């Protein structure tokens, strides 16, 4: 299958190498031509995982998004949600009927990007899908080298418009067999682990993050009190899902720490053992704040308001981060209010997400 991978981050290089090694024709697009040049020159990405280190050829690495997307059945964009609107505007003119765009994860980006493309005058019949996490725990170790610690074994995926689910999931499964249907785009967005796992880690590790040059929030930073807050926030997420009528499995984050039933299986120990997450984290600009809190947690809190679910932990964490940043995050760009969805009844919202209008 011909696949376009859009972006230049850890997940993008992991996807390009992994999907190429699986036999797909992968075209990697990155806006930063200079940063992409090492891959262009070598024609390959160095992939490291439990099987060892090897060179994986990439069919095409290009800063021309039109070439990357040409005749692609699947477009994979494992980029931060903060980059989704720019990428939607760049890819919009080149979309054609039948293509599937996969956002792992999405933060409701499937809905947001589809609206942006439509508002720009592009009306191709495209399916947009999003899942609860990246298909990989990965970190880049060089300009064209990526270390892949764990692959996801379960990828609950929602599709916008939901009427296109059968086609979208069939296409995505050719690349990611772990994908399974979890309903519409909002259901997929409410599977996103980032807005649950990362805001408590950032808030409750704020002092060591600012004191130490490098700090592993997934090791020293994940103590009992932090876990307790994370578990309570996750219970709020599950209560919101149930209030919208979404069934299980809800993939509680406790399973990420305690057993092998989560999306990555028993991954937490491997994540800590790799050492790749002992890093410098800017409390003001890291994507755990700009993406998972300002966008993702604000979406979760507004969804709770929409269905009348009491979510004190979500709202409290959002208020604290707003205090750090000096602004009110309650009606951020991914909130129901900002998206024009506040006040819609559950049935009306479900119909909109199904039909794509």
C-alpha cells in the first residue's frame, strides 16, 4: 500500500521506518527541508528496536507535500495537535476522494482538520480517523535514527464521518492490524491517553522539572500521590465516555502501570528502562502542556460540562496550569464552546459526527 507519513517528529520517523519495513511504499514529508536532508541523502532511516539496528529504505523523503500524498491510500500524521491546522491547510489542496487520514492520537483533530479543509473549499470525500495513542513509544537518537521501544497492540479508533468507518478501518488495518473500531471521532478523542497521563505529571512535578536539567517524570515523577490523581482523572474521562453513550473497553490508564491489558501491553517498565524519557522538559512550552493540557484536557473538561459530569480533577488541573501560564484555559481552541458544539444535544451531536456535516 502507498502511504504518506506527514511530519518530522519521533512518531513520524518511527512510522516511516516501521511501515517501510513492513513492505509498504512510504513517502515521508517534512516541512523543514534542511532537517529532512539526511534522510534524503541516505534514502533510509536507521531503526533501532529489540531486534537490533538496521537501515530501512524509504521510498521517498520530500519537503513537497503534493508528491508525498500523490496516489496515497493512507495518510498518517502522527504530529502534535498544535501542528494539525497548519498541516490541514498544506494537505487540503491535494486530497482526493477515498483517501484516509489517520491521526495517532488526534485530540479531536479528525473533526478539526476536516472542518478546516472544508472551510478552505476542499470537498473531497475523505475519512479522518484518530486513536488513543501513538502506535509506538519512540525517540529519535539522531537526524535520521529512531529508537522504537514498544509497539501498540491495541489501537481503539474513531472515524469522522462515522459513516465512512468500514472503509477507513479496512485501509488503516493494512498498516496497523491493532486498530479496532471504537465509534465516532469524539469517542476516539476520549481514548487519548495524553490529556490524562501528562497534566498530573507536569503539575505535580513542576518544582523538579524547573530545578533539574533532566528529569524522568515516568520514573521518579510517578509516585503514589501522582498515580492517585491520574487514576481519579481517568475515572472522570471514563464517566464522560459513558455519559455520551460510548461503551467499553475504555482502556483505563491503571492498566498501563499494573498489567498487560493497556494499548501497549505491559509497557511502563520498558519505557522507564529505555532511559529515553529522562529529558529536559520546559514547563511552559512542552507539548505535554501545549497539546495535552491546553488542547486535550480542555476538551475533556468541556465534554464533561456538556454532559453534566462532575470533573473536579480535570477542571482543577486546568486551572493550575492556567495559573502557571497566566491565562484561562477553560474555553481553549479544542473546547466544545470554541468548536461551536456547546449546547448540542447528544443525539444531534452524534448525527453530526456520523454524517460529517
